[in-house]
């Protein structure tokens, strides 16, 4: 049985297709997930207790406050290790930051970067780096399942879904595991408005959006809504349009979407000057260089 609902449940019913990211885009869940679930386990499992302050800063930067925001967990947390390794304060403490070469090699050869493929790889290779990464990832999921609940969608998300429901096919396109996505969208009774919920097990956002687009949507009739540069790159890679939810200004972004951008998209007026304007604004929100390097 496929982990990808596009293989089993999805069919084209409308002329428009909209992909929507979940964490940090539809839901205000990025902060609680990373600060309370991912990062404490990151420090614990990878032996970063002696440099916990710097580990937290690096992980918050890559996952919340930079152009890497919204990346797959295995990618963004190895990036955090890279930032840690080169930081003078860490070097002066003679703390060995784990390289996790086995994880890096796996990232290079695998597109579905999730626990199911990682579990299979651990069973096949017995690689200690992969075993450690899997233990960390499973602990994160367990903590999220226990802690993250009652976090509603941003204002105007539900209203936007209701507005689009009669005229567009919609999919959730996320790097979050399927189980957590289904739980969150069903908990707040908005799963009913989307045609498929595709998490990390379905593949990368680029793969998911591209597969859905291949059901036969015309140019400028596919839109990705996201809060991270990775969402924008996924849209660009498959020839879709992109609407940004600006980090720190999410409510204003959704208000603008339902009041202005949504109609421009449906009326064929989104591509070109309007999209360029909102993307330029989005680009100004996220830095590439961490604050301790400036």
C-alpha cells in the first residue's frame, strides 16, 4: 500500500490546483514543535549538552529564522550541526560535534526522507549514524504527539479553504509526517476541504506538487502556498505559481490572500508583476547569515 495518497485517492475535478504547506503556513505550530520537541531531543541524542546554548541557537536559526526554514528535519538539523562545528565558542570548548556522515550520505541518495525509508535503511546497513538519527526522529514524533494539540489554523485559513473548495482542487504538501498532518487537519475539521494530505512519506514537496500537477492542470492554474524558500523552490521547479505566508506576518499574509491574491489567481491576474511583488517582500523576511556571524 502506497504512503502517497496521490497514488490512490486523488483525481482532478477542477481547473485549478492549490498546494498548501502545513507547519508555519496553515498552522502556527513551528515554534512549539521545534523549541519544545525537536531541539531538546537534538541536544540529548547527539550529545550536545556541553554546548546546549549554541545548539539551540543553531537549530532555531536553520529551522525558524533563516532561508532554510521549513526544510526536511534531517536536512535542517545536519545544517545546524555544520553551523555548530564552525562556531568559535564551540571549538574553544573542545566539544566534538557529530558529523553523521551516514545520514548525509543517505540524504544524498534518498528522496523520501522520512522514518519509513530511514527504518528500512537502518535494517539494511546497520549504520550507527542512521540508527541514532532514527532514535532521535522517533523521539521527536512521540513528543509532538504528546505535546502539540489544540493549535488552531491561522485566521482566514479555514475561510480561504471554504472559498476555494467549490472551484479548486487542494492538497496539503508538507515535510511533516503523514500521521501528524492527518491528526492536525482532522482535529480542526479542515481536512474535509482538501483532496489529499501528503507528508514526508509521499516524497519531497517538489515531487508531490509535480505529481499532482501532472494530472493535467494548465499553466498559471497551479499555486503553492508556503512560508519557506523551499516551498517557493518546489513551486518554481514544477512550473507552479507561489504565494508566500511571511514568517512573523502570517495573519496579514492570509488576510491579503483571501481578500486579494486568491481572486487574482482565479482570474488569471496573479503571474507576473503581482507575484514578483509578493515574493520580493517575502525574500526580505529571512536572512541567510546567522546573527552571530554578522
